[in-house]
C-alpha cells in the first residue's frame, strides 16, 4: 500500500514538473509582451497615442525630439508587400512543380536545395545583399546607391521563399488523389486539373503559407537593416521602390545599442518593439486559425454566394486602388489589362498551347529559385575559400579584423549555442511530454500550444530587446554569455517542443499499451519505451535548433557579444565573440576587410551546414539502431 502511494505521488510530481515546463513557452510570450508594454508606457504619456502612431517624424536625437512611428510602420508594410510580390508567385510555382510535375529523383534534389535557403543565416543574406545585390541595382538602374526598398524586398522575398514553398507544397500534396483522378477522368487536361481543381482545393494551406512568409518578412532584422538604406521617410511618390526606407526591426537594431537607459528615446524603442511583437503575434494567430480550419476540414469563411461575390468585387477594388497608390496608374492599368486578358483568352487558346505555356512558367520559376541559391552560395564560396587557412581558423583578429583569424568568434558561437541547448532541451522535451502524453485535447492544452506557436513567431530582435532590458539592465548582468544563452534558448524552445511532440506522436500506441499491460507506470513507459523510440526525431529537432541558433545575430547583439576579444573565457558573465556579429560588423563598419568578410561568411555557412548534416547522420544512426 505504501509503495502504491509513493508511486502515485511520484507520478503526480513528475506530471507537475512537465506541466511547469509546458507553461514556460506560453508564459514567456505573455511576459515578454507585458514587459515591453510596461517599459514603453512613458512614451505614450509623453507623446500620446496619436502622436506615437500617426506622426511620420521619427527623430529621437534632434534638438526637438520626435517619436512618430508612422513612417516606420509604412516602410515595414511596403517592404513586406514588395517581398510578397516577389516570393508568392515564385514560391507557388515551385510548390506546384514539386507536388505535381517533378519526377521523384528530381524532387529529392530540388526540395532540399530550396529548403537550404532557410538554413543560410540572415546576416549572410544581408552581406550578399550589400556586396552583390545593391551593387547590381546601383549599376543597372543608375542609382546613387543600391540600398533601397527594392533591395530589401528582393532579399526578404528570397528569405521567405522556403517557408512559402514548403507549406504550399505540403498543402498541395495533401489534396486527395481522387480530385486529380476525377478531373482527368472528365477530360480535363493536366494543367486545367492543377489550376482549377487542385490549387483551389489547397487554397487554405497556400493562404497559411503566404501569411507565414509575411511574418518571416516583417520580423527580419539583419538583412533588411543592411540593405534598405535606413532612412525613416515615406517614399515620395509612394511607389518609388528606389527610395531608402527603414523598418521597425531595423530601427531597433540600429538605435538600441546606443540609447541611454531611462531616456524617452529608450522608452520609444520599447514602444516600437511592442508594436512589432503585436503585429507578428496577430499574423501568427491568423496563421494558426487558418491551419486549424484546414485540419478540421472547414472552409475559412462561410457565407452565401452573393455575399462572396460582393466580397470579391470589393477586394478587387481595394487591390486596384492600392495598386494605383503604390505602383501608379500606368503599371496598375497594365497589370489589370494583363489579368483581364488572361481570363478572356484562357478558354479560347488551345489547351495544349495553354498547358505548355503554363508549365514553361512553372519550370522557369522553379529554376529561378534554384539559380538564386546557386548564385548566393557560389559568390560566397568563390570569394571566401581563398581566405580560409589554418591561421584564419586558429588565431584572433588583428587590425579591426582586417588581419588574423576568427578563432574566438568560432568558440564564442559554440559556447552560445551549446548553452542555449542545455537550457532549452530539458524544458522543451518536458513540455512536449506533457502535451502529448499527459494531457488530452483540453482548453489548457490548446492554450499552451497556441502560446508555443506565438513564441515561435516572435521576431528574433524582440528576444534581443527583451534580454537587453530585463537581463542586461534590470538584473544588472551586463552584456554577457549567460544573457545570450537565455535569449537563444527562448528563441529555439518552440522548435524543440514542436519537433519533440511530433516525434512522440509518431510512436506506435501499441508500444504504450504493451508497457501498461506489463504493469509499468505512465512515467516508466515514457522513460523506457516512448522516449527511446522517439529519439531520432528529438535529436533531429535539437540539432536543427542548434543550426538556427548558430546563425542568429539579433538576439545576441545587445546581450552577449562584442566585436573583438583576444582571450577565450568560460565565465558566464563575460561577453564573447560570435561569427554572425563579427560578419555584421566587418561588413558594415570595417572598410578594406572584404576577404575576411567572405571568409567569415564561408565558415558560418559551413558551421550551420555541418550541424544540419549532423542531424541527418544522427537520425540515420538511431533509426538503424532501432531496427
């Protein structure tokens, strides 16, 4: 009897521990948002709500400081809009190609290649944009400088492509095969089946992909900060894509490190961070809602056909008006004419001609995505490999990084990533165990999963802002290794939870039933049966999180890193160097260091790719061991 009571109390205690772990993600996003809003309150008392949101004058260091963020908001929306114009058509064509047109062998090559775009650190994109893209735009368009809205949108579009392609391809692939067979059986061509049956059937999933891509673009910091020109002005005219702009994230990245703590400028920046987080949380809530509607098989909107037609007409009018405002009358009329011509001629042109033309566009779009990856990697490796030497990899930098090596940056990156995993892994696994093994589909479970999704969608710069205010200043830690570890741990925690939960869900229920039948308790079953079976998936998610943490700059630039440090220290309360931040400073502040810039970019990409390769090898090893 005593043993049974002890076992019961032990089970309850373990369940409580896992529940506490699951609460970390949900409570973290609430705490971060609340702390940002609380810290930003003085700016609203100073300027008023209208003065902060609707004034277009952002000049916090002027003789008469002004803190209006309207221009920053508009610039953020313009850059995101331009990125979606670039990414959505290309992403959808690539997704259609992978889902319906690509042979299996070619698909096995193209899909990982496109997904590789997601593994390139954002600071490397920014470096490529500064050196190659902006120079190309400057020479091609005869601009005084290539740093512009156009450059930022192109770069963010490239960065959003893997998300849009992957989610859209999953949605297209999930459409029941019966739809395809029924359409072909009725005499429709392959293109008619794809365009009029399969793509509309996957519209909800494609919408979620676009919204996730938007969230990725809105929350990006380093790349847009390095190529957008960073002028807090509204383009005049509004469709001037060659104008420099400044986004919300770039404003935080540029100004937070230099601001005086407790000044009105300081509070204004926290207001910017709170607005940014609110926007991204809203975007992610919409994405979560769409995903849930898809899983339950319900339409996104239920309304009568007449109301739907009115909504479509209103949407077209709004899009036409927005096009005139943003692009001008001429380009908007041309786009409208081309669209109308397509709908008028699509049923009059030979089906074979239409199919060949459509497939040609799809092949060309997919090829452009792959070629973009090749160009980025080829440029970096061709210019960077000559810089790689034993001295470069094993010595400290000299002459502001123009000479010497990057060894302290490599070690500092590994320290940050290793510490982040040590902090996030137990919490992430514990949260996933509670959500999958201990809890049914209750309100609390849904709330915890939503909190985890929102934490996953939080921009990386927000983690840096929060860490700077709470860990560095409020707790008095200063810029140090531990603060960076915690920020990175919070950032990768949702990925660990999600991948671990998927791995646990994939374990056969019969294994649990057999264990229970032999008299094992729930925790004994989880520890001895479920977790070992799920180990490959857990390890894969863990190492993918390592790769993401290794390439991040924004969460650590205010909390953990310095540009130059000759000696390596294990002290958690000392700052460290890191490869992403080192590349950023070399690229933006140290002239005459292009060889070192390219060499650092090569090492950073190789480090991330080696981490991803380690994930594949470990997963294969454990799968072979289990079989």
